[in-house]
C-alpha cells in the first residue's frame, strides 16, 4: 500500500471542490487517449503533436502518466490540499472519461476516490508536509505509510461523520456499536486496519 499527493490545480483551475464533490482525482494531457488501451509510445506521439515540451518536461510527463495509470493501485491512499486542510482518500481504479470531450482543459484521466476525512495542515507531520510541498504533479510518499500518521487526524473526522449518520436512518444502537468498534480498531498496530475499519463502519452507517 502506498500514499500519494496530487496537485489539485489543473490548467490553472483549483479542482479541490470538484474532486471532493465528484469523488475522483485527475490529471491533464487528455489527448493521449485511454492510457490502459494505448501503448506508451503513442502517448509520446500525441504529446509531441499537442504540446511544446522539452526533453526533461517530456520525461516528467510520461513518468506522471505512468504513475497515475499503472503504479497507483486500487486501495492506495491519496492526499489533496487547500489552504487549510489536507484531504485523505482511498484510491479506486483508473478510468478515462471523455464524455465531455478531450480538449486540453478537460480532465479525462481519472481515478475514483472514497474520501475518508480531512486533517488540518498544521497537524501533518514533517514527512507528510514535505510530500505535500513537493512541486511534482504526482508525488509518492517514500516511507512506510505508517510513518504518515494520518489516522490521528482522521479519527476525529470519521467519528464526527458517523455520529451525524443518524439522519440517514440508521438506528442509534447500531451507530453506537459502530462507534465502539471504530474506537477499538483505532488502537490496532496496523494503520491500514485502523483506517479501513473506520471507513467500513462509516460507509455502513451511511447506507
């Protein structure tokens, strides 16, 4: 399991709101077509046709496309940030959405995301702050994910959302039981288990 940070400004537009509301993340260079069905050598051909990239920019772009389509995996985690918060999401599969077209200002390369919660920027540890400040469009956390210590902030967000889930029709006893399991799971030695257990409870409570 890996952790990534993705820049949320694409084509000069901040996409945090749409990423959160529409449950996805995405990158530019839509003209390459579906990265799963197009060989990498054709990615470069399309990039040469549509963009003025020097050698270093071309290499970085191809590496970003490869990371987004192939290296990221379902179940990895991703961070996006605004001026106050970092939002943590559970990544889904890659897909290419050209339903609105594939012009340069559109985001066709996408991955679905289940957003788990948000953490104040001031509560991120030094390693995660360095990841968040990386200028790359897509950057990978180069430490074991446990060293990100994301569960400390997420515990508050997830507990609050679960408490509010009574409005969805889940009876109070179920919610209280779920909260108890959540609290117990948050003491697990494995961060993946802590986050996934809390997420499963929250999703059940929202049904």
